[in-house]
C-alpha cells in the first residue's frame, strides 16, 4: 500500500535541507543535498507510517498540498512511502535431492537464497 504526504523542505544556509510533514507532528528529517533530502524524506515517512501501524495508531489523512503555504526558503513536495507486508509466507518448492543435500552441507538458507533470487529477478532492492 502506498501513502503520499506533502512535506515541507526548508533550504538551510549550509546547503542542507530540513524536512517536516505537516500531518505527522514529530516526523522530521534532514538531507545534506536536495537529492539526499528527497531520499531521507521517503525513509522518514516510511518509518513513521510503520510506527503508526505497530502502535495501532490511526493513519492521518494527508493535507491538500495546495493549501500549504511555504516560507521564502521552503518548498512543498509530495513524498511517497511504499509499505510492504513483510510477514513470512510458507510456500512449497521442489528441488532435486542432491541439490538439497549440497545446500544443507554448505549450511545455506534456502529461504534467504530464494528471497535474494526473486528480488534480483524482479529488480527489487
């Protein structure tokens, strides 16, 4: 599920940016550059939404970006958090017995290898 919230990016004298989310009091981050600030904003939003889920707190509705008036050294941008369901799911897979024996002998985790292979195949980091 995706969550999209407006964020206020404030340009600081040292070239860094401070990011705040009007709808999420206390959700604050910083970036050394604009590119870094965009990345940090997404991470902060994702962690904040995960925290709200974990604490069973309500997820606030995002404000209308058009109604947020930034100061002279600020701009408003939408930030997206992609939430993933990380619960383990059991699947039955088949591999040849000799390959299973080799993997066990090598101390490999088939679950980890399958996850890594699927992420690589799907282009997911």
